[in-house]
C-alpha cells in the first residue's frame, strides 16, 4: 500500500487524538463503531443510485457509492491504526494471508471450493431437498455455504 496513505492515516489519528475529550478506550470503541456508520452510508448511496426508494427516486450516483466505499476503507484504516501503531504491518500481513488463501482456492479442483468438510463432488444431489425443513437453526450447517447470501441476490 502506498506509504502516503499511511501518512494520511497517521495525521488523521493524531488530529483525532488531539481533539478528543474521551478516554482512550472510549475513543478506540467509537472509531471502530464509525465503520458501521460509514457502511450505512454506502447502503444509502446504493439505494439512492438504484432508485429503490419510490418516494425519493434516484438520489445518488455510482460515483457517490465509490466515495462512500473509500470512506469505509479509510475509517477502517484509522480504526486499525488506533488499535496498533504497527497498522501497516498488520494490514500487510493480513493481505498476504488473504492472497495466499485465495491462491489456494484457485488450485482447488472445480466444484470443490469452499467444501472442505464434504467428501463428495460439488454436483451431488443436495440432501436438504429430502429433509423436513420446518425446524431450521439460525446457524447454517456449513458456514461457508451461507456467505454468498440468499439465492438470486
């Protein structure tokens, strides 16, 4: 990552620290919670860009969505830097881990990605079609299978 980004993060964290009247623990918590606010703004921008609120119509552009996503990323970096002075290394280490994990998934045979707890091929008949689905737990039997979201989304 560009060192200029981390310099900006450091400047913002120092500025926020200087202006804060909260305890370090409270400040840390609120900087992490700031991410929820920013993610909500992304959601509002997507709804506005697609005109999903019939009362308001189209209120945002996809460029607005891009800007809001950047705000999420920057807020996350500020929160990370607030948690550790070595945020750049922590981020680089995590990026390397994600890159390694995604590279490993590219070498998995087709149809087998995300199926580490199953023994058969991915195109086997889904057993859920043959079971009573009236008693379903909130937690999926295969946590990775639920990450893609509901069908059709």
